[in-house]
């Protein structure tokens, strides 16, 4: 079971890498003060596209973007929060929906996805917690990991290591598989953890 969860961790890391450089650059992050001041102001996301016909609440000042995969059939809502104190990472939430294999996707179930990525665990990644939870009336896998992103030497990006903490909740509702994720600088993770908990509690299928 633990090896399977480590495989899920690999998925989280791989999914996040495509956005990592953008998040470190800070071009789309909201200002720290603006995000902090509006944490009691929430908006409701109501998806209208297949694979993401869900609703949930998220911090109003945060910037919401939607994207869809061109090779893998997924649709994702990504909510970008504030930069960290060192200006090296942007906190974010994301909700991704992708079809199960019988409906044109890559994985038959959460367990299948775990097996597929089992060998891709990044060195140094640690499991912080793992548990089974209920999301919108469905059983879900909930795990939190910690890892360190290495210092990157690129123009406009501070060359500093970033300790990260990422929580992902995976829930399956035919015909789709959903991933709810929160990632932030580990030193500031608790600051927005309650807002992510609210996203999970208000998450509903349409």
C-alpha cells in the first residue's frame, strides 16, 4: 500500500513540473498583501466543460485559469495565490478532471494510475501523511508530501532551493478521475491550508 502511495506522489510531482517555472517566475501570481487580506472572500467555480463539470469555492483574490490537455484528455482549473516570502514560488490550488480508460483516458482507476507512475518517484520526496477521506460522498485517497525543488539558474529567477509541501486528494466518479491539489512553500503551507480544506468540503459533482 505504501509503495502505491509513493507512486501517486510521483504523479503529483510530474504534473507540477510543467507549471513550476511559470510559478517561480511570478508573472501570474497575485500580490502577497492582496491575497492575505481577502482570505475571507470566496468565489464559486462552476465548470461547464466535460471532465470539469464540478463546483467548489476558492479564495476570491486568487487568479483562476483553465487549461486542457492536447495529448492527455484532461481539463484543469488552477487557482494561483501569493508568492512566498523569498519570491521563489507561488502557492496554488488545482482541480483536474480526466476520463477513465473505458471512456478514452489512460487509467482505469486511481489504483491503476498509482501503478503506472510507481517507478517515477523523485529522489528525496517524503510522505508526510496519508489517509482515506470522503469527498462529495465518494471515497478518496488523501496524501501530503514534502520535497525540495533545486535552485534554478535562470534570468529573473532567484537561485534558491524551495522546500515544498503538496497535498493531493484523488477521487473517482465514473466516467472521470479527479485530482484536487494544494502546493506551497512548506514554511508557509499552513497559511492557506484552511482555504484548501474549504475547497474540498465545497467540492461537488454536477
